[in-house]
């Protein structure tokens, strides 16, 4: 048996941290593999996230998360230019509902100013109401911060992964880490060996960006002392008819455990309210609760009184990976080559591009040779969002490719061409397709488009529709009848006729 | 069969454009044509017009329209046949994505690309969509296997795949009841049907033929309170509800199943109605309409489940024919009737369609009661019409014909529609 | 097991009264059927003659309209809807549907054509409730009824 192939860097985890790092490393002449446990990248912590690129105000400057927050904000602006994911620089309105909260919001503003965040403005109640007429009319004051933006975290992460892949990073999905071999006493500097169901992966450096499971993965590597506790956040997405209710992200004066319940104009023009912040025990517990909904709407109505629970069309919960320090846990460990990027809670998504640069510096410090490649392409073809184009552009698109004129998802106006494009860029599940294109994310929540999406995925992946899943694993969507003909002659576009053109009973 | 052809070239303008090719759209086309409108365009999203009828393979359609009991696909065929006989431009696989206030419609289809057409009048016949898990806010996890009953119906009846192996159904609406039978017959075990209300939401015939015939339990005053399963649904928790419809968790039970079908109501699809900023009825969710089904925007008509959810396709056809005829009349320059009477829901009435009446013509008033009355019931329209019926339930839409004779002298009035137990009329 | 069936205590004069919900139309009339030794003597509660017929029939020989689907080859959908040409005895509904489940037909299909004869020994045929044009003819100028009769072989299926 020959020597195993040793990769320069194994990135464990395909969330915002892992993918932005993969993309940052892709400009160097390196052999990088990203291993994602789920069926697609962004399916962990990054998926169920508020999607806010924070203004830079919120985390204290003496913490790592605070230091990386505003540089990360700038990083996302640049990634948006290069990759073309949905991005709306909506700004933030930080609201003091009561007089007592005025000092709090002003101290947060000052914290931002100290960190170099430009453009912040203290607002009188009237200024705030002029900008956001649906705010609580009794508010005491507000702070305006222009630097905040919103993205679709999954769409952005998926495109960042796509960009990394285009520049040579290998991405492997459904690769949960099962074990990491202990240090070889005779060769303490030998490559690390990471075991997944697809076999061992050898890497000189291993980045632990496994989100909620970073403590377990660190323990596998023989790195003790890290504890990750899940802190649940429930979010509620409202019907399009309340579009325009707020124009900026509306924040309350924060509380100790979280930034509080926000009212968020999503990048797609819908309104989202949330999140809650409650410690839970189960790292898989993404259930929403009646109490959570009650809490979210009670808090959100303090800010925007006309919010109505009846407008909810979808709800979800995400888990923040909280390390015992409350800050990011990033850096080399006692295991040579094993580097943690753990405890990435809010503003983790925002910080990710800056954190990626920080990790590149750490890798260089640890001895990784960084030689820039000559053919690195910072850009990638921007995905076409048909619904967002002008009628003339739509006409041209449809004239060139009639599949732009066939709607798959009518609630969100997603065309067949966009769905096929997403599949060619790596969508392999119904959720992955939804997160990339919005097909199935609207009012009807997939009642009309699920079948079209299933058949297009089955065709693109060359599998029967029964093999297509919602999000990988055992999340199958339809099953065969027990009298399904073999071979599958009825699933494709061109059903197979037998030689005589007559029918046969199976 | 009836095949439709794409118009080789879309005309720049039409007298009447009908958006939707289900029972409402097809009947509207016939109505418009019967009034003499010549240039009629019908736009349908599917490759074959017929709408949801094509997946409703069961019988129970057509008694009023065709005088016999036929299945959904047969009803669709007959309706489409009339349209083809009437020489209507039918554009399939197409969507109207926008409409301006001067009735320039933006549409798209693979055969036409992105196109605009001007139309003198338009009939919106978009049908309804099903309420989803989000709309009824069931807490719990989000595994695969939770879907609307209509999606499951399409999977089974059109695409030949099953939604799962053991299903629970939430909501006793007609689609849910019919799917309970359908799944049972196709070998899927149906664990039961839960209904939040103390009475079934679907019509009695379906309770008998779809549940009782197959010993499928119907749990009234019961709902799903939790959903379990990380990847695929593994089970649901059901619980009875108290008089305030709050779940009694101490009496909850776990039901193992891999599929949860939701049959928890339909909502008019008001996408285009909203783009056209039509006035909507907050109860139905559809546009406010006149006796000829004209909306708050002149020249824009609406009919069928896009206005209010009907229980019979026959009622949809009848209403849409009125809408189509009026759209045709208006396009040809004829005057619309004076809408001089308002109707409004009164005692135990949820909504009334249309919202105004004309003293000059005969029209049908449709409404639903809020609560069932098990016994002789008086239906009243103001003090001009009074009828005794045996019983009323919310599942069954009530229709009353009102003509000029009854409405004589009512011009300017607002008439309340009431449904009152016989003998309690004074209260 | 009778549907919606209740008996009102010991029958006086040998008359047994059973109630049914008429399924003749969606109105759902509540019928009372008086019978002596399974012979129907009176039906009450109907609003049309359909109810009278239904009450008698349901008490003596209950039958159901049956609709299901068979495999379709060469159409834009995979299943062709079919119905029983006549009401099927209630006890045979399941076997009727299971016998059709695996049947496979090919386009073109004429609406109303017989897809399977004497299904599950009931003596009742299954007929197509949707017409399907020949493959590739979906948008032709042909507006006539397709006359192509499918060749079909039945299967006991399931």
C-alpha cells in the first residue's frame, strides 16, 4: 500500500466560517479539502440564521468577535460585489422604547464609533418615525447605523463555497467526522488523520469549524476543555403582503444574553421577526415552540405594534454554538496542526470573512507556506434572479433560453432556468434548491412547485425521484408504489414504449 | 380528447383575457363568448387546462352543470370542449405575472417568451391555495413528510408516487377526507383524521364514503400539537382541545406516522388581485365583487375559488359564466347594471358573495354559516327574502337566487343576510 | 358494518329503522329507512327521488362510485384516471382498485374507453376519465376526439 495522499488543509465544516476560509485559501497554491457533515454546505448553524450583516456596533472591541465584526462587514460587501448573492444594505435602527434605554443605545453607538464604524447618528423620535413610520409612536429615541445589511446566509455561503470550488478547493458532503487518530508518539508532527464514512483524510492542518459539534470534534483530536452549548433562536417569517413594514433592521436596546428580538426586512423583501435566545440541551433541537412565538411577537410588537402573528407563513429555529467564554475560540491547540474556529456565535456570520483572513494568518504562523496562484479568479458568474430583473432584461433572457419563460415557483417567480442553474452549481436536495433559488419558500410553501423541483433534481442528479431528499439522510419525500414498473419507465420526460407500442401489464 | 393549440401569434390586444384555466376560467371564456366577445385569451399555467379538477379523480362533479355525476377530469374535459368549440385562444404553460392599472398584462410562457397584451377586460380565475403548516402554526421539528393534502393528491393521482407509508391527516376538509380514502385504497395506512372543530369540515357524503366505509377514525375536537423527526417524519403528538380550542396536553397521545397531510382550508389566491390593488374581503381573502363579479377596479372581474372557496365546481362554473358574460358585455361597450343594493353578513353568517346586488337583474347570493344549526333554519336576506331549510353547516355553501321582484324598492338599502334557528327569529 | 347506522332499540312490530346519510349529492340528507326482515317498507327524510333510491339501495345492496388510476405511458402525467362503469358493491371496492393498480396503458387514450374489463370479477369495466393524445401531439391542430383505442391487458396487481 502506497503512502496516503496528504492534503495541505482539511477544513471540517461547510458553514460561513469553513467556506469563507476555503475561499480565502483558494487564492494560494494549496491542496484544500472541505468536509461537510450534511448533504450540502450551509445546512448547519449557517442555515437558520437571521441573515444580518451587523453594522459593527454591537460586540465590545476588547473581544475577538468585536474586533472582527466591522472588518467582516466590509468583507461581505466585497464578497457580494464579487459573487453576486442577494445583499441589501438596509441599515439599522436601534430603538430605545423607554427613556431608561437611551443611555444604553448611546453607549452602543459610542462603542461603534470607537471601533471605527462610520455614519452613526443619534435620532430623535420624530426622525426615527419619519424613516420608519410603523415604529412604536411612543419611542424615546433611536440610533441610525447605515452600515448594516441583510443577506440570505445559505445563499451567500453556497456561492462562497461555489467560488472556492471554482478555484480548486475540493468540497465533500455527507462527511461527518467519526474519529481523529491520536498523535503518533514516534512522529508527533505527522499529518492528522480524520475519519469519515468515505474513509480517512490526511491533512497537515485541520481547521475545526464544525459549529455546534466543535467540542466533540476537538475531543476526538485530543484537545480537551472546549464546551459548546446550543442557544436556540426561533424566527418567524411573514407573508409578502406586509412587505415594507420596516425598511431597516429594527433593534431594541439589547439585553445580556442577546441582541433581543429584531424586526428584519429580509433581502427578499419579506419581513422576519426573531430570534429568541434560550439555552437548550439537544444540539438537534430546532423545534419551534408556542412560547417562543408568543415571546417573539410580544417583544417585536414593542418595537412595531402592528405586527400580527396571523401573517406568519413559515417559522424555523437555529442554534447558536456558544463556547464557555462567550467569545470566539480561535487558534492553534495543543495538538499540532489542529486549529479551532469554534464558538462562532453572533456576530459570527458577519465576522466570517475577517475570521477567514485571521485563520489564514494563523496557518501562516503555524508554518503553512502561502504562495498566491496566478490564475485565481475572485469573481464568479452572478446567479440570475429572474424576478429581480427589468421586463426588458427578462424578455432578453427568455428569448435566449425559453426555460426562463417557464415558471417553476409562482409565489417567488422562480424559473426553470434558475432551478437548473442551481442544480448545476451543486444543489442536490429540495432544501438546497430552495435556499439557492427561493423555489418553495413563498406563500404556498412548496405545495405547487415541489413536484417540478423533485423531477428537475432527479433529472439533474440522474436518480429516481424517490432518491431525492429534503435535506439529505433519511429525509425522503416520496416513495414508490408497490406496483411501480421496473425499470422506471414512467419517471422521465420520454416514457419508454415497448417495441409494439402497446401496453404491458406489470 | 380535446387538445388545445398555442396561438401562433398572440394578438396585441383582447376583448377579454381570462387568467386561469380551471373550472372558473373555462366557464368565464364561454360566458364571454356567448355575449359576443370575439377576441378572448385564456391563460393557463398547466400544459392542459382543467386546473385542480385533473387531480380530483373522484366523482361528485357536474350534477348541476351537466345534469350528471362525473369525475373531475371528465368535468374538465367537458368544460374545455366548450371553450375549444367557442374558438378561444388558449395559452398553456403560461403565467400572467403582472397587471397594470390600464390592463396591460405581462405574461410569460416558453412559447411566447415574456410578452405583454392589452385587454379591455380581465377575469381573474386563479383558484385557491391550501393553507400550510406555517399558516396554522404547528410547533415542532421540520422533517420531510409534512405536506398539504393537495400536493399528496397530485403525487398519487398524477405522478404515481406515494407520499409515505403511514399517514395522519390534520383537518377534515373535503380534500383531506378524499385523500384518506385514496391513500387507503393505494395501500397507505391512514392512522386517522384530526379535526380541531367539534364537527367535520367536509361534506357529509365524504365523511361516510371516505372514512366510515374504511373504518378510518375521525378525531373531532382534536389537533396536532407537535411534530417529531429530524430527517423524515417519525410521528405526531395529537391532543384533544377544550371549549376554547386550547389543547389539553394531559390527554395528548403519540401517533407514529411518516406522513402528515394538512387539509386545513383553502385561501383565494390573491396574488394578481393584490398587484391590481383590488379591495379584498378580509373574511374570504378574495376580492370584493359586484353582482356581475366585477371587482373594485373597473374592467377587472374575478370568479371561482379566487373570490371565495366554493364546495362544488358547479357553483364555480355558474359564477364564472356570469363574470365572463359581464366582462364580454363591458368589452363590447354595453353598460354594466347599476349596483344599488349592498349585502352584508348578519347573524351566524361568515361572508356573503357578491357584496352588492342590482335591482335590475337576477343574481345568486352565496354565503356560508359560521356555526352549524342542526334543525330547521331560517335564511333571510334583509326583509325581502325568507326561506326555511332543514339544517345548515359551514362545510356547505348556501346559494339563494334573488331577482328584481324581490329587490323591488330596495335601491340604496344594505341587506343583512342571516341564518337563524327557526323560532328564534326575534332574537 | 353499516355507515352512519343506528338502531332505535327493539323493533316494534318487527320494523327496524336504520338511518343513513344520503350520499346521492353533497346536500347529505339524513334518511330513515324502515325495514321488515331486510325488506324496505319506508324511506323518510329525502329531498329528492335520488334519496329514496339511495336509502333502499344502501339498505339492501350498498354500492359505491369508484375512481382510481392506472399507469399511463406516453402522457404528460404518469397515471391515467379511470372510473368504474357502474357502482361497485361496497365489499368489492378495495379489490376493484387493487386489481387496477398495476395495469398499464399507453397513449393515445380516448376518454370513456374501456381500460379493463370485468375488474376483479365484479362484471364491471373500468373506463378512462381523461383523454390522452398520442405522444408528441399535445399542441397539434387536431381538435377532434382521438379515436385510438388502447390495447390493454389487465392485472390482478397488488
